[in-house]
C-alpha cells in the first residue's frame, strides 16, 4: 500500500470512526452511500435510498455494530450490497459484531433468493422430528421424499428442536426438469459439520442458533450443487468472513483486507 493511499485510508477511518463513536448512524451511512449504491445490482439499485435507510435502521437497532472497526463495518455492508441481499431483512443475511469486527453471515433465505435469480426454485428447508413419518427414496425420481408432519410433536423452542432433530431436507425444481432435486442431511452429519465450523469460524452461530444453521446447511449444499452463478459463488466465499474495506476515497474502495481467522491478523487482499 502506498503512503498516499495509507494516509487516505487512515483519514477515512478516522472520519468514519468519529461518526460511529458519536452514535451517528445516519452520518456514517451518508459518508459511504455512493459506494454502497454503486455496488447494488439492478433490482435494488432503483431503490438505493430504501436500501441505505434499511442499513441505517439496522445500525440504530444494533449499536454494537457501531463499536466495531469502521472498515470492517463498511466491508460487510458493501459485500452484502454486491450480492444484492438485504441485511436483517427476512433473514437474507446478517451483520454480526464480534471482537470489534463485523462478520457477514448469510441466512438460508439469502441462498434461496440468489438461487431464484439463477432460475432455480429452492423451497424452504424442513426439519424432521422422531414422531414423524419420513422416508427418502432417491430411486423414486418423481417423489423421492415422503414426510408426514406431526404438529403436536414439534418442539417448543430452538434448543429442544436441536435436541430432538432427526434430519433436515430441502427440495428444488429447475425449469425444464420434471424431477425435483433433493438434499437430505442427517443429525449425525449436522453434528459433525457443526463441530468443524465451531473450530474454524470467528463467530459461533452453531452454538446460538443450531436449528437455523442446520436448515441453512441443507439449502447451501443443494444450492452449491444446482446453482452456478457469480453471485452464488461470491456468497459461498464470503459467508462467515470478516472483510475490511479500505478507502482510497470515501466513495471508492481501492483495496481489501481480510482478517485471518486463526491469528486475527489483517493481511492485504
């Protein structure tokens, strides 16, 4: 990084940091609005002001975000804008503060939205519990899933839901293909996957929201198999990461920095 760029970055961070420290969410968003608006895809760009207001409201509702490093917060907002998802809205993606950094975490609704843009209709994932009749027969290509729901057997809260969970699944359809695509993930597979993520991720949504992460796992695995779009590829790469945006000018980002998950050190991207 050149000295001139480093100085501009430091000045930008100071200016943005002053807005955050003062609790001025509107002022912070005003400073980065041109950058965020320029990154929005077509379907959101026509309502850029609405997107910016939504981000401002999110900051006001979660003041812990405003205690994070300004470049980290900007990076997360810009990353969400680039893939065209709305933080905090309908569970599409979430800005999660952790030790002064902001991590962008995608919800399963976000993956469903990205898949829809690519012509793949992924239906909401479903949890299966012990009292329910469930079978998965891959050879039956037209109706591989049989699931008789037992509403009376549903758990009362998320912790009980995770304890009783048997499996999760989701179903997708692709234009021109009469047979549905299915992803089934067993509780044993989810436990193994969740354990690996607990060790590798900076934040720990598997500990706080195991059922939601289980549902997301089924959708994400199916989307990775069916959807080949730049937005989906970017989502797979960015999900659960903390990216620091570096400003050459407040309206233009010229470099990126990535926080190493293991050491916490910042390395140039």
